[in-house]
C-alpha cells in the first residue's frame, strides 16, 4: 500500500528562534531523522511506496534524501576507496515529494496528493512524528475485515496531568491521573479508503471532518494498541527517544535483526 506522510507543518513546539529551523520530522533520533524511522517501520511490513506532503522545511527533507548516506546506518566494507554496503535501507523505496502548501491543514494536504494514489482502494497515512511497535499487518487485516471506510490506531492517554473532580462549591472530590482514565486517544496511524475523499472538503481536516463524520455513521474502525507508542511533539519527547536509542531501548525498531549480514552486491555499492 502507498503511505502518505504529513510532513509539512510548522512544528511550533519543536522550533527555536531560527527562521530556518529544521522541521519536526527531520529531528534526529540516533543517526537518522524521525521521518526515516517512520518510513523504515512501514517498509518492514512491505509498504515502501511513500508520498511526502511537503510544506514548511521542504528543502531539508528533499536534501536529506537527495544526498542520502547509506553508510550512516548500515555496516559496510571499504576496499580500494569503494564502500561496499552489507545492507541497504532505501534502495527499493519509491518516494514522491509533493509541495502541499505552507498553511494547508492535514486534510487539505491529503486532498492535494489524491492524484498520486492511483485510485488504490486502501492506503496508509501518518503524521511522520510518532513511533510505535504496533503490528501494521494486523491493523490492516482488522480494518479490511471490519468493512469500515477508515481506521485509526488509538492508544491510552500519555499525559502526566491529573483530572480533578470538583463540586460547584470548590470541594475536590477526586484526583485521577489522565493515564488511568478509561479513554483512548488518536495514535496517528491511519488505514484509509478512497471513500474518505467524499467527506473531505477543501481546507478540511482528516480527523474532525472525515473521522468525526464516519464515527457518527459507525464506519470508523479504532484499533486499540497497548504497546509502545510515543510521539515526538516536543524537545523533551524527542530527547527521550534519543536516550532510549542510545541505551538500546528502541522497541519501535521492529526491523532490527530482520536480515543477517550478507556479502555486498553491485546494487548496494557506493563509489566515493
């Protein structure tokens, strides 16, 4: 399936004062940016045809892939000035780069790449800043079996805040951590059908306009995931992912160990 990645927002909670700040999907986790980790996750499940909805910071994303360095995350052998890779990350990926506007909401970005979906009945979508160990193949199977027009992965609330029950007179009745409430929140991993475009107006929103309407019709499937799920919406969250990576605690890297080292082939040789 094709994978639509929304990577054109301003990411205000990750920006500093620089006018040329690196966009959120390009923030680093280990030797690779967030967007690479998201794409590598989908590729592990066989989904290697990506459509990038670009906007703010598009040049950073384009340049990263135009000058992609395979050796940064792959073992290699150097012989006579040639770098021979033992593995390749993206040699079998197809990546379509589409300018979807600086100010476009996510729904509008999706509308602007509809023509690149080739009319496929099902496709995947993601915010490009959330990592998980969820079984994407199982998510797709469950969604297709449900007969729904769309699905979203839902996760337990991640907030460290507390909910307070208080009376009109100001008496506090109860204090409950948000994480213990019997509610679920949008996890940002979508399986969608072409039908969703019937619900998406120009300038619309994927969740509010499409998912909200489909939920009211009983045609939105929610896949509940209790495993690892972590956004990188703030510097603190990205720093936690970075620390986990260097400690070897990286459950989102479901592809680790999937391929044993093998002799390099002509298709995986870089010449310097």
